[in-house]
C-alpha cells in the first residue's frame, strides 16, 4: 500500500466536510436574502399642529426661567404648542418630563452658561439629539448667551437670542417657527 492510497480517503472526507459546510452556509445566506425584510420604521417629522399634544419641547436650566418665559410666550403667540419640564403638583417629575418629551414633535434646547452644567438638561440634550438622529425630528439649539455649543449641536441650525434688539428678537422667533413648520 502506497502513502498516496492512504491519503485519498482523508482528502475525500475533508472535501465532504468542506462541501457540507459550504452548503449550510449557502443555505443560511439564501434564507437571509429571501426572508421578508422589515424596514426600520422612522416616523415622519410632525409639523406644527400635528397629532401630538405638543409641537416642541423646550429644555432649559431653571436659572434661565426669565429668558425662557419670554421665548415660550413668543412661540405660543405664534400658535406653537410648547411643552417644558414644568409639571403640575403630584405628578412625578420624571414621568411628567418623559411624557412632555415623548408628546412633542420637535425639541429646542436653551444653551446658556448654566444649562449644560445641569444634570437634567444634559439628559434632555442626549434624548433630543438621539430622537433627532433616529427619527429626523428637529433639534434646534437656542443660545441665550455667548456659549460654545457641543459639537453635535454646533453642526445644526441654531438660533441666537442674545445681544439683539427687540425687532431682531421677533425676527429670529419668526425664523425659528418657520423652521418648525417646514419640518
């Protein structure tokens, strides 16, 4: 018996194993390609007046209450339904806040010296940014002071509401509302 005659059965068995493995792998990939694919559902952005209870959620630090009160009043005067973290008595803060964010079509975050130092605002920033990336909902940074925006916020349209006249303020609010309507 020669050495070659003993090798052929081993080579044949190895080829059979490789062939069987290739068949299993081929069947697996064929199954993947023929299986009904479910596309990732991305809800369309909702413009002002959409089906949700709010058109926009405004995130801000409590230190910015006076500035935000003016902003919210200006948005509401233009027909924008605004949600904030102000919840009623007896409603757990986290629950009320989550419902306000979830029920809003878009998000604004008021950037100031105190906003990104606030733990709640940081969480709201991350939530609004993630929603914007995953669903296409608008996330608009609103600067009320000369502050640097985080990198992901800085690449977006942002609205500056500091060191401007009342007339310029009204014009910027109109631009902000127009952005929300076009979304």
